[in-house]
C-alpha cells in the first residue's frame, strides 16, 4: 500500500508538472498532492506589503476568486514579509486550504504573483485552481532587460503597455528605452520644441510623412505603468553621435551648421554634435534638466556608439577645444566629452551607461559599459574596472538566432564575473515595427528570460512554450513558431519560358502573400509566375493585417534580357540569388542591397560580359550600381563599356563617370550609361567596374576595402 501511494503521488506530481508551464523555471519546486481552489478566497496582507499585494488582489478579483461574505468558509492567501529571502526572491507554499507568500520586497511579491498566474489550471467544468506546491525562488542575474528602439520605428503608448505586460510576466525588470537616434527624436522637450516638430518626423521615398513622439505626460505614464509591474525604465538619449534628427531641428548644434533632413535609412552618419562649442553643452544641460526628473532610475544611457570623427577633425572650434584641453586626437576628444556629460549626470545623482565605444580614449570606473561587440570589449571593461551589461541582439531573425542559440547565451562569457550587472536583448527597429515585432521577440524572449533567471531549468522548454505561444496569439501577437525568417521573397527570370518566377519563404504556414502587378492583384502562398513587365508589389499578411511594408520589384524588358552572362570574379554568395543570370534577368534591384538582386564584390574590379546571341543594333548601354556608405558599399570610381563582334577583340566606349560624393552617405542607385549618336552593331558587350578603393579615414572601416554592388546590365 505504501509503495502504491508513493507511486500515485509521483504520478500526480508528474501530471501537474506536465500541465504547468512555468517560464522562467523556479530555483526549487516541489509538487504536492491536492490543489487550492480559486473560489471564496480571502487575502490577508502583512503591514508594509500592501504595494506588493495590490496586483494580487486585482488578479483575484478579475477571475472572481475573492470572497464576498467573510462569514462563509473561505480559503486564505497570506502575504507576509520574509527578510531571509533575496531582494527579488520569494517563498511560495500552496496547500489546499491556504497559500503563503513570503517576500522581502515588492518586487519579490510581484514575482510570486507571476508564478501563481502561470500555475493557474482550469478543469473541464471551467473551475480554476493552483496545484499544491512549495517553491523557493530568486533570480540568478540582477539586471534582466530588453531594449526597444523607438526611433527607427515609433511605438504607441498603448503598445508599450502591452509590451511591458509581457516583460512583467517573464520577471524581466529593465526596460531600456532608446528614445533618440538619427531617424527620430521621440521625447518632448519644452525648451526645444523643434526637436519634436522637426526631429520626430521624416519623409519617405513615397513622400509619406512618418513619425511620432511621446509627451512628457506620456513618458510619466509609461514609467508609472512599468513601476507598478516591477520594471525600471532606463532612458537612452544618444550623444555625441546618432543625432541627425536633433541637428535637423537645430543645425547650430553641428560642426558645419548644415541644414539636414531626418534620414529615412539606417546607417552611421557623419554629422555629430559639435562638442567643442559651449552652445552644445548648454543644450545638453537643458536636455538633462528636463528629462532626468521624468525617470526615477539611478541610470541614464547616453549611447556613445559609432561616432565618426571627420567633422571634429575639420572643425576649428573642436580643434581649438582639443588644444586647450591638451587632447591628443579626436578619440581623446570623444572621451573628454563622455566624461563631461558623466559629471553632469553625477551632479543629478545618476550613473552613466554607454555602449562599449565609450571606453575608447579612456573612461573612469563609475561608468557602466553595455557590451555589444563581443568578448574583446568585455575584457577591456573588466580591465578598466567597469560594471557591464552584456547583450544578445534580437533584430537578427529567428533563422539566424534560434531558440537553442538563446539558451546557450552566457552573459558571463564563461567567467565568474564580478563586473557583470546583467544582460539585455536589444531590439533595433530598422526593419521591425508594431506589426511584426512579436515574431522577432516571441518566444525567444521567454528563452532569454529563463536563461537570466533560472540556475538549472529542465530541458523541456519547447514543451513549456506552447501555452505561452497560444496565449500570445489569442492576444493578437504573431510569434515565431519555428526557427525561420518571417518572410523572404525571390524573383528569378526563367529564360526557357520567358517568364519571371516569384517564390516565397514564409515563417508560418498561415501567412499569405498579397500581390499587385500593374492592374492585377490577388493572394498566393508559395509561388507565382508572370510574363508581364512593370511594378510588382508583394506584402505578407497574417489574419487581417499586413505584417510589413510591401516589397516592390521593377521588371523591365531590354535587348540583354536572358543573355548569357560571364563574370571575371564570382560575386559574394551572400548577395545575389542568381549569379548565373542576375545581370540580365530584367529585374532592377531595390534600395536594399540584401534584396537578392544585387551582386556584390569586395575589393575587386569585376568585369561583366553579356553574350546577346546575335549581333544587335544598340543605342544605349547602362549599368545600375548602388551606394550605401554606412554599409561599406561605394559606387565604382568609373565604369568602362566595351563591345565586340567575336568576344575576343574589344572596342572601348567613353567611360561612365559620376560626381556622387562619398560623404553624401545614405543609399542611392546610380545608372552608369552611354548613349550612341549612331547605333552600333555587336553581339558582345561588357562593363569594367573600377573599385573606389580603400574606405576614407573618417569611415568606421577606415583603410579597409570597399564593396561594389551592381544589379542589371541594360542594353537598349
């Protein structure tokens, strides 16, 4: 009988374990027989624990569990202070007639509530209960956060609240709010209204105005909402780089005082704050005076990453500052600027956080380093004595960063690291917005939260994720149910059928693709074939919503369509889906060098030859090339065109030149072309592309090779 009873208890505990889906997994849990029924519940709160118990009371009321009559038989939930547990830890004892929660802080009580919510079971009749268990829990790592970039894409306050709810469910306690960047200034400054009148808005290629910002009242509301859920909001205001939006609003803050536009594309831009002039420091003092009081956090993030130095190098004011401060170079000037803003924050009782570039030129130990460039930078931070935050970027697709990769993430880098504060999973929003962020974040965020909280979780995470994914999707989030990209599309020319074949890769089988091709539209899933030229637009849809901006391809017929292609150097296999036909497939590359249409060569002078099959009468030759300076892609120095009757003896034509400056930055497509006064007759044509050479001294890749990107050799 004793053995039978033990077996029944074991089976009961196993069933409960299979039913509950705790994420993150507690430090220690013991399942017991029985359950606490969620009816006629009375809540008893010890003095001093009222703030931690208020959300529990609201939760019990929302499911109809609180008693309405104290004279009836009731079940009791006790919330008491336990000074022996860690700061964010809790003790939880669930028995059939009583539940006891012990916590030292409000945060610990909130974490106990999140565990109870995940324990909730519903029977066939709809009755709710908590399974009996004894749980001891506390996080393995103190700083458990995520960063959201709201500059590249704007996220509404309502969205932020939904997002914070998900962070709280996973016991994440830091919301790093990236509020400014080149592409948008997102927070109201009353003394500088143009920051949001001008800097919060940009105009896209389709002339549509895009943007938004948060009023100071909305910032306070988000901070309050987060605090109620045990989450600390850490703001980030970029300095001294990534500030084009601010310079567009107030040009005097830059070295050249240029009138700039808020960029629509990502990248690293040359214009930065003029740190040599006192006007910039007056501005930054005013910014901190208004913003610091909005955020109770002891930490303030100033960015500090990816700061080109060429504007400072050419600026007499900055050079004068370097001379007065006896600074050896522009790297030392950056370190001087970071230390100065650090002193301004220290005067307000705040600790500075910056990306690991702030170590360049020297940094004192009080600064916190957010390491994004790997173990080498972490080693520098340790050697300098700085506390640090490690990162795992979530803007990589689920195909590139799988759930298993997240679970292998080790913030300590294999060290027993006394300098480690914690970790964050930054979500950069160049290609992410409210429509698709769920796919990029969930369920990798669940895995990340477990990695930071749990010491030795069981290896059944995939199974425990299932109810979390189901709930998220009921609430309208799209999630990554497999380790795949959300949506990829390829268009290729089929010379045999003289048609273009569109194929898609969808991260989920329930994604459909809407197409618009000139005057024809419809929906498909995997493939579509067309023989028509013109603009072809594609957009993935889930349920009733569009998941991202439409992808548009331009299909053009010309004399070189389907011609045999020969390349002197093979293109890099990462770019260009069709190295055999890609330069003569009638498809004109978009402004995205990753679109699969552009062929890329690094440090080479490629020669592109087309065999037209027969001699043709030719009036014009052109070659489309791309410049994306921040991605190391420069236009060729020039392009020389040649033609031949036999493919052996070549006659040159005047070369194709350009006057597009490298400093212009951004992305643009340029057509190298020649037109003939009198048509020529030729079977073979070729283009010789001369690489622009090494990247200039001001570039982040200074001295390294540059890329050439070309996509269509057009013959008319």
